[in-house]
C-alpha cells in the first residue's frame, strides 16, 4: 500500500505546473503529471521526479473535453491506489477585449480554466476527499479590461473556489493561489517580461518557485479552505489600468 500522498497536478509537463510538481515531489508527494499535448515534456517531468525519489506517472487528457476530464482522476486513483490532492494549474490565456469578445472565446476559456477544476474537485470528493488548489490570478484583485474572457473564467473559478469549499466540506478543502507576472507569456519578450516583473511594490513579482511553495503551503495547512493566497509581490495593490504587458511595453 502506497503511504506517500498522491497529488494530481494539471498542466504539469512544463512551465509553472512542472515546478509545482517538482516542489511537491521533493517534499514527500507522489505526482500524477497531467498533460494535453506535451508528451515529451511530461516524460521529462516524470523522469526528473523519479530521479528525486518520487513515484510519478503521466496522464494525457484534454480537460476541455468533459468525458476526458471526468475520467482523469479515477485513472490516477487506479494507477496509484489513492489520490489526496488536485492542483489545477492547466490554463488557457488568449487575448481579447470587450470589442473582440464573443461566445467562442468565452467558452474556450471556461472549458479550460473553470469547468475542469469543478469536475476534478467533485471527483476528489467522490474518491474520499483531500485538498484542491486552484491557480488564479492577481488580476481578479487588480481588474482591467484586457484578456477579458480569460479574466472572466478566472473570476468564475475564484467564485467556484468559495462555493466548492462549502459544498464539499468537511472532506475536501478548496483554496486558491493567485500569482502575478511569473513567466514570459503571450506576446511578451524577455525584455518586456523583466520590466513587467518589476512593476510591483516589492519591485519583483512571483517566480515559479514562489508559486510552488505557496501551493505546498496550502496543501500542508489543514485549516485553510475557501480563501486565496496572493503571491504577486503586491501587484494587486497598484490598481493598474491595463494588463501589465502593455504598461511594460509603454515603459520600454
């Protein structure tokens, strides 16, 4: 019988999800590495986890497909014999604004960023309980109209975090971690990222390691549920009128 706790980290083949998986694997967790299309990166993450002494298995699923999403956690439980936590890191981040908003963009973001987290939390409850961490965004506390559909999907996920914490208690805890500018994304280049990363009161935003440590803290803190930890160097305090990408570009 496996005695190490098991965590499913969605989108953990690369980027922040990978760093979260490695952080948890280094601190006593076995890891289900979820990916959609990044099979080679997922295999590398699994190999790195195994070399560090964790048990790790990769699982392919398109979380926007409801049937594939529903099948994921039972597959993890079958492979490991247990599942104790879910970290919802997989995310879609595409630009639109009010002028370009449409149902298609809204649905893509909802299916990637919101719906899967609800289904996986429900599946964890059915499997016996544990903890869920949803990756949110400091933009929810520092709103601007850029990335409109993405922001709506994360706002819905933040609301779902509260509702799930109530609906699935006492067997499931649900909380959020909200990073700031963490990695180069979208149309950013390295120079723009460096400027954007410094547009906070601390003159630094979050790193992947900051986010990973925050996720581990939430998972290891049994009194935390229904709330969100902002890990953004204080970016949410600034009231920025546009996405930090555009502010950084203006400062070039």
